[in-house]
C-alpha cells in the first residue's frame, strides 16, 4: 500500500543573486488558486494566492510596482505542472525576464519578455505547490517546490491531504 509520507522537492532558483530571499511556507497548502504577476520587459513582481487548510491566504508581493498587472485563476481541479521562463540582464541586473505556467488543463503566459537563457522547472510526476526565489525591484530569481504524486484536484482530498502525513524536504 502507498505510504502516507509526502516528499517535497525544491527546484531552483533560476536567476540572479540580487534582492531579498523569498519563500512560501508550503505546509498545509491545499492548492494554489491565483497568481498575480507584474511584468513588462522583465517580471517585476509576483504574488501567489492559495488555500491553506481551507482558508485563502497570499504571499506578500515579491518585487516592485512596475509593469502591467496580469492575473490568472486556477480551476478547482487544476494544478501547476511546470514553470518555464528565461533569465538575463535588464538594466545591468541579472533577473527573471519571463515566466510561463503550465497546468494539467492548459497554460498561462508567457509574461515578461522572452529573452536571455531559457529554463524549465517541471513537476514531472507531481505538482508545484509553492515557490521561492529572490526579489527587490524585480523578481531576481525563481524556483519551485514540487510535491511528488498527489495530483488529484490540486493535490488535496477531504481535509487537505495533510492529516497524519509528514513532509521530507529534499533540496536539489
């Protein structure tokens, strides 16, 4: 029978070393419900909205106030399977230039400008349940937390799928 132990892997970050370290507390997250992105020539900022134990929460805005605001909402059974993007120099700073979010039902983006070095952060056999990186005036770097398996309806069943389970944090 399957183990009730969940494994969470940290992939990335991709990008520069500027800005302040940012990270989501992924414990108890049922699913990501919306992502807000400020973008123009780069990814200026990112805010993640999610359900934790049935209540909606959000990260602080990671980054600055520039660019155009775009938002996308995930359907109740939709989850992020991969994030693609590019990193490169902008105003002599190495930052995230573009992001595209792929889900089990489609994709959102690309946001920003697709220039520089491309990257991909795939969930492979799981789903992306959170993000980390660095940010100040722009999104300097970007990475993901992947929960292995558990890809049903945002990875949660009943009470969020966390009852009685533990999480292994495996950095790459």
